[in-house]
C-alpha cells in the first residue's frame, strides 16, 4: 500500500483492524489526531515491543509448560534485540516468521529508528510506517494463532489453558536450553 495522504486515512485503516488490535493500541486514535507523527510512532512501537516479549513468554509457557513466574522473570532479563526476537521465536515455535510479515515490520522499524534517533523523515513515511505496523500486527496475530493458539496483540487471558506446569527447577533448565536469558545478560 502506498502512503496514506493524511491522518484520517491512517485512522480509517486502524479502525478497520480486528477488535483485538484496536484494543491493544487504545491510545492510538487520540494520539494520531492530536499529536505529531513521532508521538504516534513512539507509542505504537512501545506496544509492539511489549507484544514481542509477550509472544515469547506466552509461547514458552503454553508450548513448553514452563513455570509462568520464572519464565517472566528470565524473559524480562533478556535483552531482546530485533535479531534476538526472531531467533527466540524460531526456538520457541520451531517456525520462522513469514517473510512478508518481517518485511512490513522491517520497513516500519526503519522509520521508527529515524524518529527515535532524531533523524529526518517525511510525513508520508510516518503514515506508511503506521499502516505497515498495523498490517504486521494483524498478520502476526493470525500467524501466531495458527502456530501457537493465541493472539499476542490482544487479550491474553487464558492463553495457557489448564496444563500442569513444570517445576521451577525444570523450567530453569528448559529456559537455559533455549538460551534464556542470553549469556551476556546473566553476568
């Protein structure tokens, strides 16, 4: 999709997203209407980063039956760079993220980086980045639901089900086997 012409088109695209996406980004409509593009981009990417951590956490707890408290603690200690997220996703789900989803994410991240580092970007690039990130969130939700049985950009209540979890000692070994937290983070 080409860059939307104005904030109304961006907002219209957002309003066409599934309810779980709209509920995951509740402040977006007000931000995009009343603040500069950089504010909306910063907000959306803070939510995307939270979703990346959630998908790894939920995937480990649901698919590998680990203790939720210890898993959360060690995931929070892991410095999850973009490459690290993709690596962990493949480890947890035994699948790579679809290329078309990664392309959308990467394009939007390039604009996010310009915003975060105070570099110039056009309004058209900002609007396109927001469209791309919402398309990524929708596609990623669908992909993870198919592969993992939950939607990371949404309400995660009950994601795990009623499975019995592993003891903390075993959980620690499972997470170490997955490389969590990364070696550099343990010291």
